[in-house]
């Protein structure tokens, strides 16, 4: 047990910090949205949040679309056209959501919700990680 606390835990913390720092460097400024994201139709954010939850999107993509078994969707989602196309005809393990299941308006609502999810805080602003 002593080996775990003296070797594995510091190593895990280092990997976590390095991963977060790399993501922060490659993510770019949080206030700069994806240019393709601005072409999205206007959707209802609250309805999008409700649909995201009720259709179970969170089960693979996380409660704030941070990723998990499914890819990360926010912050800075892919362009709306690519997002809608992927929802309809996914290439991975995600099931297809046809227009009979999710309407175009509902896809726009989900996308609008994803646009409201803020970027995580910078690593150096988290006290325990800034040590």
C-alpha cells in the first residue's frame, strides 16, 4: 500500500496536470467560438438541455458534454452541419437518430445548449493543481 501512495498517486497527479495543460494549450481561447458554430439555426437552449437529458445523450457524452464513452461535444462544438449529419448517420457506436426520433428543430435545440457550456477553468487557476 505504501508503494501506491508514494509512487502511483504523485504519478497520477502529474499525468492529470500534464493532460489538462495540454488540453488548455490546444483548446485556444475560450471566448473564440468555432466559425462553423455561428451558422447554426437558432434553437431553444432550455429545450435542448431537456432533450439532451431525456434522450440519454449524457450517458455517453457526460452531463456537461465533457465526453466519456462518447466523444466530447462541448465547449466549442463542431460546426452545426457536421453535428446534425453525425447525429443522423454516425460512424461509431452511436445509434442513428432519424428525423422520426429527433426532429431538425430538436437537433438545433441540443446544439444551442452545447454552445452555452463554458470551457473548464485553466489549470493554473485551480488551487490544488497550481501547487
